[in-house]
C-alpha cells in the first residue's frame, strides 16, 4: 500500500507572544493560516522489520539530514509507539516549502507522516488523537495536521478552527538563508522590556470568517518581527518594497525570515510578486492562496 499526503505551509496572520514561561516556551495568541505551498509525503508499507527509512528530494531538500534527527522520522516513531505498532515504513518527502523560513515546513512534514502512517498502519485515528501525538513533536505540528485556519493558544498547540468564507491571496517573499526559531525567541526576550499576556486584536476572527482582505490587513501583526529584523536588518527593505508595491499589509511570517504580503485579489498578488521579484532582496516569491488543507490519497 502507498499513501501520499500533500501538506501545506503555514503563515501567522497575527502572532502575539507573551513572556517566557518556566518551561522555556512562550504563550501565544495567534491566527494560523495554511497556504497553498505544499510538501508531498509518500509512505510505502514495508512491514519487514527494517524500521523507518527516509529519502528527501525537491527544491529545498539540500543539506537536510534524513536520519533520526529529522522531524518526519521522529513523527513515524512517535505514532508507532503511541499506537503500539512496529515502526516500519519507507518515507519520501518532496520539499517545496523553504526550510527554517517561518513557514513550518518541518512541522508540515511531521504532520504529513502522521496522516500517512495513520492510514498505512490501519489506525484510522480521528484528528484530535493525532494532534495529541503531534504536540509532542513541536508547537506547530498540531496545526499542520489540521490545516485551514485556526486560533492558536498555549505554545501554539491549543487550537480552535475558524471557518473562512472565501479565499485570501498572499505573496511570500522567501529570503536567502535561514533563521533559527529559538534564536529569534531569545532575541525577542532580549529586546523587549515587559511583555503582557498575548491577546488577539478584536475583529480579526470576524475579518477572517468574511475573508475580508482589507479588514484582515488592518489586524496583521507579528511580535516576533522586531526580533527577526534585529537579526536580519535587510528584511526591512523587503517589507518596504511590498508595501510600496500595493500590498494591503506585509509582515514577517512566524519567526522569519520569509515575509508575507496580503493582496486584494489574485491579479493583485501576481503583480505584487512581479514587483517584489525585481525590487526586493529576496531569493524567490511564491503566489499562494489560503486557507489550504492537507489531502490524503491512498493507492493499493
Ligand atoms: O515547539 P518547537 O520545537 O517548534 O519549538 C522550538 C523552540 O522555539 C522551542 O525550544 C522554544 O525555544 C521556542 N518556542 C517558544 N515558544 C513557543 C514555541 C516555540 O519559545 N510557543
């Protein structure tokens, strides 16, 4: 049997970050939004006692370890051990989501493996049971299992889905190089005096429900942006270029360094991407829509 899962990248439309907790994490209030840039996870049944084997390919596979340190491999082991089954599977991940870019690419791969092995191993666990395992792997993994749009609290693992009544059009400006999430959180703690409990701006949920781009734009904000800019000052020119080129709003995505811009519509997004490609110091641009959801395909 072969199971393939297309699993989307995520952006944070709003990301509010509280002070550091005793366990080293930060409480968040965020609007997660999955967008149409996908990694493809393929899981083949081997059932021969050879364990979890992973191969990686695609535009962002270079330099990634395919060993036990890879979150995709850890996801297969975590699910097998939670379900009490043998962790035998051959995994292939085709990486189109940039790595360490604030787009939860690694979390997407882990989520794809959970969804794929759930079928491959005949578990048929419901999503809430999968998200429990997902939360042991990383703060963004539960949302990556769900996709769509959701409010996130706790360290990001407590989720409340939001039903978005339309499509939003985004441009991702993918920067050269990576930013380490723990490093960006550390810098945030250094540069911020006092942080209160994180709260979402009023109106953002209603704006998302209506897929009302100008209203969504008015709420977009990211507390981690100042820290990402302090580590990577060139992102300021990308944000300025996007705003000057007609984006309704532009922010750093998650811990960066990708910048995400909201466009009024599809043609607006295409035009914005063209200007950004020519004028911003970024590696590439991606025109995407949201919300997107993971899809699972089974072939015997
Ligand atoms: O959960 P995840 O493994 O993705 O987190 C990576 C690191 O990011 C954590 O070790 C922590 O330093 C930081 N983090 C945080 N608060 C969160 C999520 C992540 O401080 N809510």
